């Protein structure tokens, strides 16, 4: 039986889910994440959601220009104009999904897309006078800016921009600046941070759980503390799940692998706890690179992790 066909237990309530596929690799130096959405569809994403009792209200592709047809205009933020266009479109589509009563599930694609998805969610709830929380699961902090980035790769910058720093176009998509507040933002699984970025993370006011914290506290306590931060005075929270947050033995299909990450059961526990709160508003799955995968196992595991986030239970 394939991983995505595992029987599931009774669920917590039916949702209408809108899948937004963003085949972007403009933010990364290594090609291939543009094929991530296709890999997750091949792994049975739609059916996995339906088996939980949810409805797939739509499966939409966001247009992304091919890297080969564009020229880099800046070494400090490669393909910034193109990424801004994609993220702005994604933010509009994310807001539309929420306005229709759907839960946006964004599949990518490199992590730069989160500047659009999170901005869209934040703008939707800000119209109602509410803030959102942000759970960022990642091996990296993604807190560089064009001024500090050693590579100019925008997929290493989205969290900084969502907090209101960096480029004034990227940090204010849908007039969302800042999209999230540091006191409602949690970074889990981090273990690879650039030198200048480290000081920024320390001073930012984020709640950060490094892999050492997970080792010492255990995922149960990390989850408990995280959910408190994410739901304190918010309408709910967005989950941005970078597959490289997991250990490479769990998710080999990524171009930014860092050993010593979250194991498979810990990842499920974290996302199960997100579902338990009933406060998850939306979700990203990013940085899946099927060209580096092993028989699509990373995509299949990503699909089962999405199921956990959307309420899959063992009993």
C-alpha cells in the first residue's frame, strides 16, 4: 500500500480546501523546485485530502515565468521583479480563497512564494481587525535581506520580508507590512544560519526552537509552547513547511539538505498538534525537488504530512 493510501481515522470536521500550485524556482540557485507541485499531485494529494472527508474546491496553477526567458537585474536579490509578480498574484488568489470560505493549501516551489501566501492571509484577516500567527518549519532561518544575503537567492529572505524588513516592494505585498508580528511567529527546526543572519534572528523577537532545543525539550514541549505563541490574540496561524526542516533521511528530495533535522514521527506530531488547535488557517509546502528525490518518496511523505495538518488521526 502506498504511503498516501494509508487508512485514516475519523476526522474533526469537513473543510473546503483550495490548492494553489506555484511552480517557482526563481528564488533558488538550484533548479527543480518548479516541478514540486507535479510531484505532489502524482503522489495523490487531492485524493489524500478527500479521504479525510474534506472537499477540494479547486486546484489552481499560478503562472510563473521561466528562468531561461529572464535576465538577472540584481546580484543582491536575483529575479526580484519576477518573484514580486508571482507573489502578488499568489496573495490575491490566497485572499480570494479565504473570502470564499476555503482553506488555502499552497504547494511549491521554492520558499520565496511564502511572501505572497502569508501576505494574502494576513491582508484578509487584517480587514477584519485581526492578526495571524506564523509557524515556519525550516532548516534555515530565511531571515536574510538583499543587503545581508551572501547569495542573492530570495528563497533565503521571505521571513525577514514578512516581518517588515528588506525590500519595500517585497515586504508590503497587498499592503500587508508587516504581515506578521515577531511575538506571534515561531521558527522550528533551524540548524543552518548565515553569520549576519544569526544576529538578526537573536534580535528579532521571534520564538525559535533549534534542533538542540528539540533534542533537549522534546517535540511535545516544543509543540505546546509553539501553539501558545501562535494562537495568543490571533485569528489563527499559517503553517509554512519547508521539507528541508526534516532530516534528509526523511526528505531526500530537496536542494538545501542539512543533516540532523526533524524525524518523520516528530514532523507528524508537530502538524497533528497544529490540527488539534483548530486554528490553522492555511499552509505552504515548499522546496520539494523531485529531480533530487528517490522514487518520489519525499512527495509521498509530504502528502501524508499534509494529511496530519488537516486532521488525520490514527484512531
